[in-house]
C-alpha cells in the first residue's frame, strides 16, 4: 500500500468540506415538513407540530449550561406523554425524569416549564387535549384513575398494553 506524501494529506485536509451535523435531520419529527423548527439556544433544537387535539414537541441538544424548556400551551388542560431518550428533565415540583423513561403529566393554561441540566438531552412530548384526551382516558382505565386522583400535575407511570385497555365499542 503506497503511502501518501505529507503535502497531499495536507491538501486533502484543507480542501475537505467540514462535516455539518444538522441536528434537525436526526430528530423524529423532522419528517413532518409543516412542523415548526427553531433553535432555542445554540445547543437546544425544537420541533413543534400541532394538529387538532394533538401537539407533537421534540427537543434535542447537547447543553453546555442549565436550560429552561417551556412546553406549548393551549386554552385548555393538556395531558402530556413524555418520552425521555437522553438526559433528565426537572419539573418545578422537583420531580426528575431519567433517561429511557415514559412519563405523563398535566399542564393547564399556565406555562409548563422544565429545567434541563448541562448534558446530552433528547425528549419527545405528545400533548393531547379536548375530545381526544377524553377518549384516551376512557381506553386506559389505569391512566384515568391516575388522572382523577392526581395530587400533583405529574402522574404515576401506568402500563399501556392492549390487555389494560377497555373496549370502546
């Protein structure tokens, strides 16, 4: 195998285009072309998509400092399902979600704000309101029980398997 001389290596290095990592392209909601993409900070990327009773919201980044993340609000209460892929999120109540978890919580017309530590972060949120929220609570009695007996805005984890669903027929 012939060795390249140092001049050719230097020339290839200088002429090579830098690799631009587009964080938006690596996010789940990037396939939704009508979704709103925004950079909250240099390290935090957000994608939001609203359709009828649903809000899809994804946040991703490698944070260098503690960052505040405000979830979208509507004029009504929203039931959120959160998927935390990397990092942690801290609620104003002090509750902390860990990586690789699924959690649910309620937000009203007030702004639901999460605190993100300085680390790798990636989360996907599904907000459900209106008639769709009522249908979801009807189909999942364990989730409905947590919703009706809530003492804080953060609900306990419940299984979402087929056997736990009620028939709505």
